[in-house]
C-alpha cells in the first residue's frame, strides 16, 4: 500500500465544461458523470471548488484560511480562471484524495473516452509534495 493518496484530474473543452456546470446534456458530459457515479465519485470543477473555498473563508473569517489570498488571486485572474474552469477533479465523497486502487480504476474507465477531442487530458496526481508545486504559505 502506498503511503500517498491520489486524485484523478481531467481537462475538458470550454464547451464541455459549460455543459458539466449546467444542463449536462452532451454525450461526453453524460459519460463523465456516469463514470463518476459508477466509481462512487463526484466530478468537481476546480474553479468552482476554489470559489467555494473563498466564499467559505469570507463567511467564516479569512484569517483562518491560509490559502485564501492565493486562491482569491487565482480565481480573480482571467487567464487562470479560463484554465481552472476547464479543469475537474474526481472526489470520493468529501475526500479530495484517495487510495491508489480507486484512482487506477477510475483512470481505466476514463481511458475508454480517449479519442474524444473534447477530453483534453487525464492524469493522476499523488499527495507527495515533492511531485506537486505548492502554493505560497500566504499572499496578502
């Protein structure tokens, strides 16, 4: 068993992102939602997660949220917003990271969609800080 936890992320086209965040009527959106459900996962837009974090921080007091300033700067930057609004992560319930076998099973299901040009990227990340850029401690 790995000491690290994992997360599956995807990047989709602007068109599919809009559909995933709205009616969910396009074929790829329907397939992605079904894969998430079949794997007991929830598909979460990174931009929406960042926005929810900032809203929670603003409601409860930003001093208790160490990543508030970094996250707020990210969602307020039009270029970064455009990037993160097309980025999605699969959560296992409320857990943003999970055991490797769950990530690998989910990735295998997603691989069946390769070839659809609106699914731009599938990747698995791990929780090892050495493998991931870390946001600054605090930006004010």
